[in-house]
C-alpha cells in the first residue's frame, strides 16, 4: 500500500502543478472581469444612493410644504375665530351704550346734568368704531409667511390693537355710568 501511495503522490503533485499553472493565466482575465464588474456595481450603487437621496429630499420638501400649508390654515382659522370673538364683544358694548343712552335720556328728562356722561359715551362710540376698523383688518391680514410664528404674530398684533380699543371703550362707559350716578 505504501508503494501505491508513493507512486500516486508524484502524479497527484504534477496534476496540481498543472492546475496551478493553467489557473495562473486565467485569473488575470478573471481579475479584470471581476474588477470591471465591481466598478459597475459600485457605480450602480452610487447611482441608487443618489436617487434615494433625491427621493428623500423630495419627500421632505413635500412634507414641509404640507406643514406650512397646514400652519397657514391654522393661522387663518385663528384669525377668523379671534375676529368673531372680538366682534361679539363690540356688539355687547354697543348694547350697553344703547342702555346707557336710554338712562341718560331719562336723567336729562328729569332735569339732571348729563353733559359729562354724553361725552364719555361719545368717546366709547369712537373707540368702538376704531375697534371695528381693526377687526376688519383680520380679513385682509397677510398669512402667506412660511413661518407659523410670524403668521400668529400678525394675528396677535391686530388682536392686541382691537383689545386696546375695547378696553378704552369699556373704561369710557364705566366713567359715563359713574357720572350719571353722581347726578
């Protein structure tokens, strides 16, 4: 058995050498093909990555546009709601003015002094007309900004102006009522 193995070993060794010799010339071609294939895969991967980044940017832009549009809608709703609330306040103060004027007419008919009260009522009417003018600005407020903070700030500024006029009208009515009760 040992003789068979010793005879077979050189034959196997020669066959391995032949395979190695033939294999060494093939890998040069195969290496070039492998390198070309690798470069092609690398280029296609780079292209896919660039395409995925572009798609992500497009999704991000559409999401941002939707968010900005939603915020504009919210600012518009806030402006409409604020205008409605402030208009209701103006109407309530106008009803109070009617009642105070009725009371002034009664006091005047009874012979009391009402000049001071009438002046305060006129001041209240003036402030209410200014408040109505400011409330009309809510319909024309520019809410086209991309930042929600800026849009809400515009609404807040107009509301603050209207509130100031309403506060002054309310104070004038209180003074009118106080001057009527003194007489």
